[in-house]
C-alpha cells in the first residue's frame, strides 16, 4: 500500500504529471520536454529525478544525450496493485463500531412495518 501511495503522490504534482503524459507518447530527451512545457532544464531534471525514484521513468544514455521513457513494467505493477486494492475494498465489508448504524437500521425497520 505504501508503494502505491508513493506512486500517486509522485503523480499528484502537475508538472510531473505533464512530463509523465508526454513520455507516454514516446521517449524524449530533457531538451524536448523543456521545449514542450516551457520550463527550465533544472526544473525538468528535478521532476524527472522524482519520477525515476518512483520507478515510473527510466533513462538511456546515447552519447552525451540522456533519453527518458516510461518504465512500462513498473507502471503495469502499479496498475495491478491499484486494481487489486479496489477489488479487495469492494469485496470487504467493514462493520461499523458505533451504535448509530444499528439504530438507523432499526429505525428504518420500524418505519417499514
């Protein structure tokens, strides 16, 4: 669960989300991302660092250039964990610890009579 929360926290930043969305279309170098978003190279690099730390983005060096792309393997892991969490939550009924729910049910049953 902690890893899944980290995934959402990383993508909750608007700039990271924009970078991630760009990289979904194709591999890009920093200068292309800078050009697309109109932000500084240092800011883009900062956000790429966080996306890489979360495992969402991977890099590939080609000479002096570093190309960034989506780590689809890790993204698929996150998607699977998220869907499994949803299924588990949907199939689990957590009983109420307070009497209010029982009273509402009882009051509703009295009204039906």
